[in-house]
């Protein structure tokens, strides 16, 4: 997990600052309620934090739900899928 390390209320700006401290250039994306991503993988390490709403990832058969201020580091080649929560989501990610 990528833990929130601030007393600041999570927002797009504060989550972007958090990822910059991890040494990555953040990029923002959003999805509507209940959108889905089929299983896929990436050739890079993905650092991802939720800024608003929620999204549930399935990684190696385990479900990981992210809410504002929660995130994780996904190693390269890790297969994962996702379902966006009922309020949609805004996430910030960076790649290594």
C-alpha cells in the first residue's frame, strides 16, 4: 500500500504532491460510476492514489478498494482489473 503521510485533506493537488515526493510525474484520470477495466498489465511500476470517490482493483485474486488518500504500488507485469465505485473516481498515478 501507498500510505497517506499528511494531515492535509486529500485533493487532486495534495495527491499530486504526494506522488512527486515518490519521484514520479503525476497524471490525473477520472471515471464515471461503475466503469470497469478488464484484466491487463503494464511494463512499468505504477504508483496510484485515489483523490476522490472509490475504485476496487483485483490483483492476484485479492480485492483492493481505494478511497481518497489510499493508494498502492503495482509492480511491472502485474495483472489487474478494476471496477469504479458508485460515485465515480479521480485518481492520480505516476510510472517508474
